[in-house]
């Protein structure tokens, strides 16, 4: 080969290099694996041949031959922005933890705040390990762990956005949102994301960990493409569920079903916290309530609705609407969707790191995985998602175990022993109360006659009396419902 066709830069794939020739010899002894696979065992193999310190030219060629990554392989220029992201997500993790601690001390348990705090910790590890990777390029385990902690938090945010969207759907459609079919579909979606994660991790890591043939390498690339598309589709599920919640209007059954809202939440203000033990005090009131109240559907707090709700509103309660709640879920989902699309573009380009495009620029990774997700966490904190999407805890077992009789608007007959004795004595004289009422020709609607063995002795309501009583009951039903105390 003429000398002018050799390249001095080992990562220059436009010309043949001595380093490339060395790696061709390595692959010959390793059963001809595809170029760009098995960098982890390749580093071990190289160190066994030439010692622990690997030539920079060899590492530069090995990195250039790898498949491209979203954000690219880190360099010295990545250290400062990655360090800034580490500090920013530390602050966000502490903020989520403080909000959870304050809520917990007041008996307000919103466990998703802890998940978001741990999600920020994963982001911290992802960017911190990226700095470690810059300092030690052959440290492939740190590199793969950094890649994992940069991909996984986005999927976690999408999953819990879907939970928030599910709570909005159940609040708007309490009948449909509490059905087993709906819960079965939602649990299936949560199970699907576990399968997607289980597919994404091997598809992204196996080519780095093992030597693969050309055919196997292409198959793993296709698996990675499929997983990236599934992540895109999964990121849209929360917006789709919100669309279904408002596309279909609530039915009559939804409006008539009793719901249990956290009426002790009076505001969604950034600096508002519920009163201490307010949730526990509300649970204790259910010991005196009707059975259908104790089994009401638990939904998020809101004031713009026309549904039946378990009583307990305070006079200090402000207007609690969910327009901003919809905006929070929608904006956060769209930002995560954008990141998933860019990562999928990187995978579908199917290029080596040497030929990577602008999509693999580290600044894009900092903006999407750093800036976008930091903004999402700020939305969660300032928008007080821990109040907007709080669903009351399940009632204690001692409260749920109480069984009360069904209550009615009609007065029940109350008789005493003296009245029974009088009835018996009057029957012995050939008279009964029903006879006296028949003679008088009148009947009071809420009174109940004493039954007798003879059908002819029973008082039979006339048609006019019955219709007049029903009309009186209907005209008074609205006030009766509002004034009735359980």
C-alpha cells in the first residue's frame, strides 16, 4: 500500500492506519468479531499483551470504532457542564426530600416525592460517572453505568407522569377509573415498561461487553432501535390518557357516585402545607358516616365539579382547579418525548462514533438530560404536585370494618309496650287502629299501620293520597339531601 494512503490520525477511518492493522490482527485471533464490539474484553486482552497503560492511539481508535451514542463519548470539555448538572440535581433532590419530610410530619403521605428525589440522585450519578469516564477512558464499567443512569430517569419520569394522568382520569370518571378493566390496562402498561427497560439495557450494553459477529451485531442494533421506538410511544401514554379523560364526558353514573376527596387541602400555593394530622382527623369522621361514604372512590382534590362528594369542606378552602395540573403533566411529557426522539434518531443513524452527526453533540445531551429534566422537577416543586395529585390514603381497617344499616328518608314506626297492650285490648273488643283510620277517612303519610292477619283489615292508600305524598317528597328532596346529616 502506498505511504500516502496511510493516516497519521489513528481515528481517521478514511485511510488505513497502523493501529487499524493491529486491531485486525487482534480480531483474527478472536474469531473475527465485528469492528466496534467487545471493547471491554478487548481492553483486557490489550493489557495482557502490552501492559496496564494502553497507548492513547489505541484507545482513540477503539473509541472511534464504537457505535455512536446520544451525547457522544465524553471529552475534557464535558467536565464543567457535567459538574454543573451534578450540583443542580443535588439541590433538586434535597428540595424533593424536604417537601416529603414536611408533608410526612403533618400526616400527608405523598410517596412519589421520594421517587423523584431518587430520580435526581440517578441523574447525579449519571453526570458524575461521565466525569469519571473522561478521567479514565478505558473504565468501561463506569461508562456503561453512566449511560444507564442517563437513560433510566427519563423512563421513570414518564411512568409517574402516567400515574398522575391516571389520577386525573379517575377524578373525572370515578366509575370507569375504579373498574377492574381499567386497572388491568394500567397495570399492563406498567408491566410493559419493565419489559422495555429489560430489553433496552442489554441492547445498549451487550455490544460493549461481548465480541459479536457481524450478523449478531446488526440484530442487537435492531433490538436497540425497537426499544427506542417503544420508549417514544410509552412517553405519549400520559397525554393520551388525559385526552381520553376530557374527550369522553362524565356519565350520569360518574356524577351520582360518591367520591372521597382530601377536603382538608385548601390551596395549591407553593408555600402552603396542610394542617397537622388533618388526614387522620378526616379518617376518624368516617366512623360516624354511612357505609357508602366509607367505600367512596378516592380521588384528587378539586372544587370545579358537580359530583357527589363526601361532606367535609372548610370555609377557608380556595378554588382548586386542575388546568395547571394538566399543563404540568403535558409540558413534562413533551420535554421527555423530545429527548426520546433525539436518542432514537441517534440509534437509527447507525453510524460509528467517528462518523457521528450533530445529534451526538454533548451540548444536546446537557440540554435535554440536564436542562429539560431540571425544569420538569422545578415544575413539580413550584406547581405543588404533592398537593394537586394527592389521593387520600385508604381508610384504616377498623373504620372499613364498621357496618351500618342503610338509612332512609322515611320515618320508622316507634312503638312501646303500652301501645302494643292497647292494640291487643282494642282487637279483643272488635276494633283496630286500621278500622278507626278507615272511619275517619284520613291517613297521615309518615304513619305506619299495624299489620293484621286479615287483608281486609289493612289500610289501603287511595290513589290521590299516594300521589300527593310522592309529590310532597319530590318537592322536598333537594333540601332533604343537603340538610341530612350522617
